[in-house]
C-alpha cells in the first residue's frame, strides 16, 4: 500500500488524530475493563502519517486533574508511539472553553475564582506542560475556538467561555506569551472551525490576528479545522481563506479535516430518514472532492503558506462524525472504511 505522507513529502506534513484507546497496553485495557482488540487503525496510524495528534488525551480536562496535579499518561503514550514511528506530534489544546475541568474556575467555596487565581492556574498549566514536552512538540494549539458564531468577535460567558468572563480579552495574548516561553521550539497556533465556510467568522479571526500581530503577540500559525462536507465550501473559498491569513505573514495548517458524505441540508437533520446509502458513486464523488482540495493545498504549500494537513481520525468506523451532529448516524468522512481498507479517496490522493 502506498503511504500518504510520502505522497506529499515535498509539500507538507500529513497527519492524523489518534483515539487514545488504540494505544492502551493489554494491562491498561484490563484496568479500564476494555476487551482485547487489534484494530487495523493503529497500524495505519503508524505507517501512513508522519504527524500525530491526540483526539482527547491532551485536552485540559484529561491532563490538569486538580490543583498542582497532572495526568500525563495519555500524552506520554502518544509521544512514545510517535517516537517509535519517526513521527512528529502536535499538542491540542492548551486553552478551550470545552473539555476544561470545572474546578479551575472555582475557589474552595465553589464560587467563581478571582482573575488573579485563574490567571496563575492557567500560567502554571502551560509551563508545566511545556517543561515536560517542549522538546517533542512541533506545534501547539494555544487557543482553540475563541471566535463566536453569533457575532464573530471573542466568545464570552454567554457563549460558554469563562476564560473571557473572568480574565478578559487579554487572556488570549497572555496565553500566547506564556506558550512562547514554555514551547520555544514549537509553532504557536490559534485554531477554529468554519473559517473556510463562514465569511463573517473568517474576517472576525482576521481582525483578531491583525490586532495580535500589531501588539507583538507571538502567534505564527492559523489552524483551519476543516470539518467540511461533500458539497461545501467551494475550493475557491478554502483557497481564499488560506491566502487571507497568509497575507498577515502567518502560516496556515489544516488541523482536523474530514469530508462528511452528508450535504449542508442533511448536516443538522436529527432524523435517520436522512441516511445516505454509501454507494461506489458517492465514494467516487468524495474522492474527487478530496483530490481537488488537496490540489489547492499543494498550491498553497508551494507558496510557503500551508505547512501541515491533519485528518481528524483514521477510519470511518472510529470517526466522531458517527455521533455528530446526529447521534448514532453513521458517516463515512475519512480515507479508510469501517474495516480499515483504503477508499477511492485514498487511492486518488496517493496516485
């Protein structure tokens, strides 16, 4: 079988997000009461990619378990896997309004913590993580999903961000300054979704970044999540988005890509009557879409803007899109099918 990362070695690193349970040892599976299994996704992760990221194990709630208490078992497993397979590793993510432990926002009485205390907790977290991994992480999602879908400015408490409500808008700048000290060898990324899909959000991020650059904030990369579908957005919008952020002197990476087989109208349908039949014709359509977008990526890599492309998962079987936005509805958004076999999109990308 051809290898994805070798097919694009002259353009960008080719990565994937890995489910943590794939890396558990037999002893750890017994500890968590998980059955023994040998899924093909682990071998595919090892052989097809030269860049890896954790789906969940590097998010704050998984690592920052209590005041001055950290659990690095998940990140360590992924780092060991990466080293064994000559891969590089990304860190996702330091600051996010989701998957953040509730205790970090509370004092000993259960009340909302002061700005000073929360700031110190965040700073401590960033520096402890950096001290452990600073020599092994190629890029860090410092701040994740900070732009609101409602008004395209910074997300606040009404939009689920207690970071903003307690620390104010300067929390983003401070997180990047701390991350620069903690991860001096890593690219520092601001990551968000729908930037290639929604013009208002794209421009909202642009204005935020322009201000950050003017203030000397050490952001150097924009992460486009690229959770897209089989019909939208047009390749021209993806290209325009990459070039817009490149015009600020920033690098761009694709951080969480997959191509759902459901259309815009079907994305939010919570009924199973919107199920699609996964026909050969549908997979050929998906393959054509992947190919056209990757041709865009190659053009932008040649211009020196695009540096990495990361798929959010290995196979259709393990994709989070089987649960979102319609719980339990199967999707087929990745390059390997539910048995771990290459799909037409894989063949098209490795020709």
